[in-house]
């Protein structure tokens, strides 16, 4: 990558903690270079909400195009924005902030990123479909909003803590005119998972070689689509079980690339620019394989 920084170079970055393993700088800087966008994307490590607030004040006086927000601040940053897009407000989480004429506008591209990766990698369109969404945190909220907006027939929110699934339904349910919603405790979810057209893992279970499954393998069946938001490792235990059951697996890297590309489209799209998804995917793949080689894997 060759970044030529000059007096007019714009800034972008990702705020979160920890950021040691973020793939976003590799993906974004590769895209900016390909697009001829005079900008540089850097990690913005903030350890707590007080540091996040100070970062947001700094962003207001610096030449930022915008910034992404990752765990654990997607909810906290929402309150620091001047305006929040309807879908992000509904999800209760912002992952993309656009600096526009001195104002900070919050968006959430995670849900649309998931839909895009499902369309690209499995030809899946949620309209009229039944979904088992495992998890009830920020990523599940964003996914739920996306499924409601795309008129899924039914979404079962399956979570270890059923109360949190119920809270999501309380917040998003009033906007779900054509989507039936159900909160289901993880232990009781066999029928909801087996009966779904699409199963989505929106928990961190299976990350970093833990070998753990978010749901029992025996609940999956032939013909389903099974999406894992986890992308480290590339083939998670859930994706392996999906393949063994004859289901189609979709890994989390496509979602990561799509949510990042949509952020660039928001920041630079005024000029008709569209982020190069293929370049971003190649950069993310390369960063992941460098990481594996570094770990001696
Ligand atoms: P979060 O807000 O902390 O929510 C975590 C969810 O996972 C909660 O529902 C939690 O259940 C559940 N959970 C955690 N550990 C569990 C366990 N051992 N067994 C069962 N359930 C467990 O996190 P998030 O922001 O939603 O992120 C969830 C995952 O999605 C993370 O791995 C994140 O990296 C990934 N993600 C990927 C992308 C992408 O682009 N691919 C984008 C966003 C997020 P309780 O409510 O019971 O605690």
C-alpha cells in the first residue's frame, strides 16, 4: 500500500477497544488507494466512554470524512451524534459516523452488510422467509432491523438470556408490520432453528478457535442457509456443522467487507464514488492470512 499524505489528506478510522486485530485499516486503505480517494484510515483506540466523548470532540475539529465504531461503543456513540438515521436508532447502535458540514450523523451498516453478504454469497432474499437469529446484542439488533425492513415472514430471536430477546422485540416489534417476532430461550429453540430458512449466529461463540457451537449441530438441516457473523477462523465450528448437515454456510467476512464498503459509500458517495468490494475483500483476506502466518498457523 502506498499512502501519499499531504496537506489536504482527509482522515477516517475505527474507534473501539481493543483494536489490535482490526481488519478495517487494511480494507479501507486499500479501497481509498483504488478509488484515488485522498484519505487515510487509522485505528482510534479509546478505552472507555469518557475517552470516546473526547475523541468525538476532536473529530469535530479535524478533517474527518467519518469514522467507524466497534465493540464496545456502538450504543454509546449514538448519544454523541447530532443526528441518527432511523434504522440505527431502531437498532440502538451506530457503527458508522459521517462528518457532514460540521455535523455528526450516525448510521448502522451492519444489518444491510449482512443482507448484502447473504445476497452475494447465497442468493438469499429475506422477504417472506423464516429466520432464527441467535443472539440479542448490538449485532443481532442491527440484523433484526434489516430483516424487518426487508419483510421477512418470521424472526425467532434465540438467546441465552431470553429477557434480552424480549427487549429487542419491545423496541423493534412496533415497526414490524409484516414480520412475526418471537423471543425464544436457547435451550428451547430446536424447532425454531430446524424450521428456519436462515440461521444466523450473532454471538461471539466459535471465535478464535474456541471450537464451541452457538447451537447444537443436530438442529441444522439440509437446504438451510447458515450465516456466522464470526470470521476468525474463516471456517467456524458452526459453518463446519452446516456443511456436514448439507446446509449452505456464509462466513462473517463478507458482512465485514459489505458494512465497511457501505460506510465508504456514505462518506464519499456524494461524488458518485462506490467502494470496490473486491479490493476490500482481497485486503481483508490478505491481512487474515498474514495474521495466521504470524501465529505460525
Ligand atoms: P454483544 O452486544 O456483546 O452481544 C453478544 C450476544 O452473544 C448476546 O446475545 C449474548 O447473550 C451472546 N453470547 C455471548 N457469549 C455467549 C455464550 N457463551 N453462549 C451463548 N450466548 C452468548 O456483541 P455484538 O456486538 O452483538 O457482536 C456479536 C458477534 O458478532 C461478535 O462476535 C462480533 O464480532 C460479531 N460481529 C461481526 C460483524 C461482521 O461484520 N462480521 C459485525 C458486527 C458484529 P446474553 O444476552 O445471554 O449475554
